[in-house]
C-alpha cells in the first residue's frame, strides 16, 4: 500500500475503514485521516441553560457508572447544577452506592425508580441543571419530561476484546445516542480497538474516561491529541557528521 494512502489502525474492519476514509478523502497520513473522521463524526452535549437528563449506557462492567460520576463532578466543578439520580433497579447496592458518592462529592441526590419519580426530580431541579441518572445495564429511555432533553452516551470499553464488546452492542439503538464515551482508556495499550468499535457504531466520540478515581480522568474528546497519540510523528533524523 502506498505510504500516501491512509491505513488507520482504528480501521481494522471494512465498516470501520469505510467510515474513516469516507470522512477524510485525500488525507495523506493515517493521523490526518483519523483526526478528520473524529472531527466530522457527530457528538452533542447538553447546552447551557437547558435542563438535561444525562445517562451513560452500555454493558455490565463497561465503566459506565464510573464515567457518569466523573462527568457529574466535572459538571459541578464547571459551575453548573449537577444532581446524581439512582435509577438502577437491577444491580444490588446500586442505590446506596450512588447515594454514598453523592454525599462524598457534595452533590444533590435523588431516587427515580419509577417514571413519575424522575419527572418529579427534574421538576424540582434548578433550571439548566444536569441530572446524571445511573441506569441499569443495556438500553434505557426516560419518560417524556417537559423542558428537559435526554443526552445518552454509549460506553465503549477501550480495553475489552473487540468480540466481547461487539456482542454487547447487539440490538443497541445507536440512533438515540448523543455520542460515545471510551472507557478504560488507561487500561488499553492503545485506543485503536476502541476507535474501531466507535467507527462501526457511527457515533461521534464525546468523552474519554480513564482510571477509577472519580475526581479525575474524564475529558472531552480532542481529535488532534487522539490522532497524535495513536500515530506519533517520527523523530527527526540527525544529520550525519564527518
């Protein structure tokens, strides 16, 4: 393959390769193709001033709850009202764990194990607040809530084997998501496998989540930095001396 033809490491399957290359016609390097694809892929975020229901959905053990807590704290640190909401009716101890995290982080806490409870929690929240809802594994949708928009993100574990992650995505309605979160970014040798899965979903990359420390480790996706990390520029050669 000519060196001028992009061959991103994130494009291991035909679907992923097609997504990257279609978004970057004429790109001369893998890094340039990857950066253009990430920039062209759609991802959306709760706008300031609008009350939002925020969820991170995905398979059990995919790091979705940890990423959600990181996101809530980051939101509060930025000066926006953030409320933690326990709504996982399946996982044992989920309610108590979310309440304990809310107490430790100094965030308001609410329970929403029925649609009506979530509607009431949103109605009591300050205008423009983000309600970070811890949901059961798998797909989840809130009831209609006047004045509130739902921003759902899909957790894609960057450190999982691709086959296991793909199996977890079966029957996932990708069209309802605002974007994806690559979780476990610190546990993967590179982000190549996670980006390959992302390309197959057609979602935009919204966040990267790394580490289990809730107080740190979630960042808004930065396409140039991701591309540079995956395809570092070669070190310049030293001129030969006599």
